[in-house]
């Protein structure tokens, strides 16, 4: 349990670093003298690197195990946070966020694999949601602590001080993290089977052919990005500039998103662990509720009332737990030796959607003179695309799951003498 806790702690620190720009967007615009499109480039590049690394990281986790990958991830995202703290130019800051995104990309898939090694399969949905919940606590640190430290001490001390947490977690990984419990080592593959382009091609092809993997990717794509875009960059500017709130109130609303996320994660994990069929209603409910409240907020004449902003932030908190259901579709569709690759494909979905929306919002804000109504309406395009793909693939994925359950029961009954 405590070994898995170290892995989750790595993810916690990674999320803190990932979301630190969300409370510093206005400061970054002034520090580097950039417009909305250039500001969005920080998060776009970070997510571009993150999304692009998902399949390679999944392959490496399957091949090398979790400890090596988490160790490399900590080194990279800590160096990126230090670099961002010391950056005096826009180009250097961009490079630092790219390095941070590369290290961040190595954390969550490895933590999912670590959970699969240290806990029984039936607890998979709960363990995954708890890992995500603790990661969101890193976002809570960003909105509650980092934002205040930034106001008091300024840019360099805030980001350099936070990077010190990466050094601490690095020591824990080096001395205490193990890939699996003693005596439960996975069987070694035949020599040459996990090397070369043949291994990569087989892993990706086999994982992609599973409808459950593709459904999981589209669930992650459709559910995650509204909340991610709001927390990662555009929530603070929208609440301050478009809604006229002060930074303290805006920060409290961002905190509400994180708290809601943590509460929804606990509920979603418990419900799916007990009722597997609840996956589809939870996905549809999350997406439709998000679309409805998002539409009501941006369509409200003038500034939205506080009660509506509270409802919006509460509903956005369900986006993260909703996206985690994607892994509950891919997990039963793939054997243990392919879980990292399949998780990488799934995880790529939401971050691709987030990156696309961050870019679209930045461009539309510049083109429309900071009209958040038009810019935020771009969310509906990707939600519609994701829902169509989910509806198209879900039936096949569920049928394959049922076939596997029946086959496993038959094999369990008809044991050769």
C-alpha cells in the first residue's frame, strides 16, 4: 500500500506543477508581455508533449516497469519547473513547460500500472479513481497555496520553491519504490519479444484493435477537456476579465472545481466497482450536464450570477472522474502485459481534446476582441464529436467484454485433468 502511495505522490507533485500556470496566467502575460494566443501556447505545448508521449510511455512501462519510468518522470518535470522559475524570456519559458510536460506524461500511466500490480483486479475502478483524486489534491495545492504564495513572494521564489518538492519525491522513488510485491514477479517474456519495432507494432496494433481501448479513448476525450481547459489556463482569466470577479473569489471557484472533482471521483469509483453497467449512464450524464451548464453560463445576458458560476464549477468537477471511466473500458479489454500501451492510448484522448480547445479559445479570443462567449462555444464541437464516436463503438466493446466473461467461466469449469 505505501509503495503505491509513493507512486501516487509522484503524480500529486506532477499535477501541482502541471496546473501551476492556471493561477499564474495573468502574471505570465505581464512577465513575458504576450497576448492570449501566446499565453495559450504554454499549455498547448505542454499538452502536445504530454499527449504525444502517451503511447511511447505506455510501451516503456510495459517493457521497463514503473520504477524506471517514474524516476525519469520526476527528473524531467522537476527540471522543467526549475527552468520555468528562472525563465526571463518567452522562448526559455516555453522550453521549460515542454520539459515539464514530458516528465508529467510519465506519471499517470505508470501509477495505473503500479496499482494493477499491488491490488486485485476487482478494485481497479476504485484504485484508479483514488489515484486521480489524490492527483487533484495537487491542483488544490495550486489554487489554495501556490496562488497566495505567488501574490506575496513573486514569480521566481514561488516556482523554484515548488520545484523543491520534486527533489524530495525523487529520493522516495530511488530508495523505496518497487514495481511489484515480493514473490509476485511477472513472468519474463521470451528473449527478443520486448525489443525492436516488431514489439512496438504488435503492442499498439493489438491494443488499438480492441473496441474497449478505442471507446476508452473517446470517453477520456469527451469528458476530460472542459474541466482541464478551465483549470489549466482559461478559468482564472474568464472569471476575472469576463465575470468581473477579484482573484480571491476566482481562486475559490477554481478550488470548488477541484473539491467537486475529488468528491465525484470517490462516488464514481464506488458505483462502477459495484455496478459495471453504470459506466455508460455516468459518461452520458457527465457530458450532457457539462454541456448544459456551460451553455447556460456563456449564454447568460451580461455577467452570470454567482449561483450559476458555482453550479458550473461544481459540474466541471465531474469531468475528471468521468474521463477516468475510459480506463474502465480499456482495462478488461487488454491483458496485463498490454495495460500500459492501452492506457497510453486512452490517456492521449483527453489531452488531445484539451490541447485543441486551449488553442481554439486563445485564437478566438484574439480574433473577437476577448469575446469569451464565442471562444468558449468551441467546447461543444469536440463534445459532439466524442459522443458520436462513443455511440458508434460502445456496443462492440460491451459485446467483447461479455464474450470474454463467458469464455473465462467456461475455462474455469472445464479444467483439463
